């Protein structure tokens, strides 16, 4: 997918002038070396930018406000090399509005046993300087990530990298605009939600357009553009005619190509990055968008079915968070469909009537045309595939009436035992952690939906940190989950998030 812009993260080192200029020179030198080495590591997805040492209220306030104003700055990394009296940080922190990482590190890895003296200790005292700073950030109730360890440690660098992706999710959230070409499905509860509150909390704009307005944009796509895209499909995917007439099949595929181009142009023109459709509100569209939506998702658009705008926004954000990731395995909307309850082979078959993103595919991707009972239109063309194995996370953002809750389930994706030749849709299959029974019970207790935003490339920690930054409740269902503790957590959270 299209990468997000080249965000940068500022590296701000705290100190004071108590130990003289000589000491401050070393502080600056040390933090410059750390920044250089972090950038050279090849582990961080974004560049770190060194900033002059912060020692006064005025400079700290100015620097944080500059970070706010700089559109390329996605967050600030702070580290107190020496003791930095934390009252100096209050005004700057009060006015700062972007993601904050507290890197609790020190320049030297080992205590220099033979040479250590008081000067060395005064110069290298993050162990207490970072505690003073941590106190004020905690007292101010500011959300931040704390990462502890030596800056050269691969694990520390990976944790910084992981937080950077969370920060992108936070920064980009307020730029997500969801186009609804239909309301949510009649009578369905979990896909509903408070769009005003969503804008307050997440910055999302969720707007409706009459379906025929977008159908007109589809109708305006020329035959030659459509045919060129169909040719691309035929080059890229396997064609499963299954006895259908080749010319008729191609006409059906062309409908989706025209929808893809029409939707994409409409979304781009009006600056939307996510879309919802609804099989019950198709207007002049000839088919339920299937292949077309799958391709748009692969390009980075968020998608939610049956008007599910919360899933559409979450898919978009999670795609942004994984943007540019080497060896990314994919992110998609999915839906819990049906269980395998055979002992030792338990899991949930994931699919949708059409719209699964091919970024999660493994093996061949084929085009099929099959009747669809939903939608009352001609047989839609769709991409069919199975998905990769390995760990992933399924998320569901629900509106509990007084607040949002993000439910995150760690899952293990597997191959199904046998092919499913009669199933004409893309699928995934996973076993929730800690196991199907506890995982599904906890999911239901938390009010998790049947639609999910799924990714192989993000962790429950990243998504929970994102929720914290958004000021909403999150719960993780993972290897350690027990129903008793989980129920208690939900009760305690109800007291906290009121
Ligand atoms: Mn659905």
C-alpha cells in the first residue's frame, strides 16, 4: 500500500547547568551518538531527529510547541541524561499534544568499575533523573510509553520501532475520513455508534453520500479504462470460470473494475480514506462491490461492511500503522462466521460475503463469479484465497453507550484441515488465545462484534497503547486470560471509564 508520509520523531535530552559546560557538552555528544546509532540500526521505521539539550522552562516549552506545529513530527522521545528538575517540564508538557515516549536509558552500558568517581555519577544519572521526570509526567496524568534498557540493545530498538507505529496510528487517526455510501444494516446493534463522540475521541470524520452519487461516478468511468484494468486482473489473478461463458464472466469482472475505478476516483476527489457499503442499499450499482473493495483495501483504504464505519476506520488506521513494514503479512476486515469445535482442531472460520483484503492471502488468488443471495443484484466477481499462518490480532471497537471499548484478541492463524471447494469467498481460520473456549467467552463478555479489524503485523501492546493514547478503554484477550480475572477487569474498567 501507499506509504504514509515520512514522519520524524524528535529526540529531546533533559539536563541542567549545575555541573557546568563541560558536562553539558558531554550530554549533547552522548545524545547525538545515540540518535545517530538509532538511525543507523535499520530497525526504526522512521528517522529520529536530535534536538539541543533541554535545560530551561522556556526552551522546553518552546521545543514542545514547535513539535506540535511541525507537521512532520509524529512524536517526541525524551530522556533525562542527568538530573533535570521536573518543574521545568510542566509548561511544555501541558501544552504538548503528540505521542510521547520516555526512553529510560543511559549512555554507558556497564558501570566503569575501575574509573568511576563522583563526576561520572553526576554526569550519568538517568537512573534518578528519569525518575524525577517520570514523577511529573505521572502526576500530570499524561499518557506516554516508557521503554527501559540500553539504547544499543536490539530489543530496546524494536520496542521504540513498535511505539513509533503506534504513534503513527495516533497522529493519523485525526486524518481518517470515512465515506458511508449507506447507513448501517437495519436492526443491527453492534455496527451502530456515536459518530460525534468518535470524532471527539479519535478525530474521525464519518460522512454519508447517497449511493447513487457514487454510482454515477462509477458510470462515468470509460470503457477503455475499465478494460485496461480487467486486463490487469486477468494477468494478475487466476480465472475460475467453473463452466461459465468466458465472455459473460469477463463482463461480470468488468463491472467490478468499473466500480474500483469509480469508487477510487470519488474517494480521492473528496478526500476519504475509508469506505462502508451495504448490500441492502446498492442503488444503481450492478453488483455488490466485491473484487473492487478487495482491491481498494489492498491499496490501503479502510473498509467496513453493512455500514460498519468503526471497522472501516480501524482497518484504515491499522493499515497506516503497518505502512512500509518489511515482510508485512497483511491487514483486513474479517468476520467471525463458523466454528470448528472438534477437540484439538478448534478455531473460527473467518470470511465475509466478499470483501476480504488480499494482503492477507497466501498462495494463488483467483477470481470467481458466483450468485449472492444478499443484495439482489447480478453475480458479483470476487477474489478468492486462503490466508497466511501465524500470530495476529483481531480488534473490535464497540460503543457501550457512554464510552468506547477496544477489544483485542491475540489469535493464531492456521490452515484449515481440508479444502472447501464449494465456498466461493476468501477465508482465514484462527484459534483465539488462550483457546477457543476462553477466547470466545471473553470476547462475548466484553461485547466484541462479529466484524473485526485484523492484522498479522501489529501486536496487542501496540493497539492497547493506541487506545490509551485515545483515552479509551481497551482489553486484551491473550495467553494469560482467565474468565474470572477478565470479568473483574471489565468491572474495574467500568468504574474507571465512566
Ligand atoms: Mn458482515
